[in-house]
């Protein structure tokens, strides 16, 4: 499921970027070596210390959120952002 989710994220971010939106990928430092990173041609990347900081930065930068199929961490982020 994670591979599929990363594919969705890439497609959505590329489409947003092509249509003129600013795209910022926020990734925890621990996931960076796993190859999860944004393509610099479709926006910027911000590396943070942990998932909680990621959620905080998402709240600081985003005008809107799109939640794609994921795991329990996705559900946790959705609940955190909704509260």
C-alpha cells in the first residue's frame, strides 16, 4: 500500500505544480534515506525531525490538505489536523 500511496502523492504534487501551485514536501529525517523525497522540479522539500514536527509544519504552510490512502500514521495525521 505504501508504494501505491507514494505514487498517488507524486501524481497529485506534479499536477498541482504544473497548474501553478506551490508544492512543498515535508518529510521526517528518518524517512529521507528510504528514498521518499520530492523531485526538485516539482517543488521544495523540508526535512523535519519527526512526525509531530511534520504535522506542525503542514499546519504552518498549507492552505488545504488532501489525504490519500495510507496507514495508521495517515489516520493519526488526519485526526490531529481535524481537531
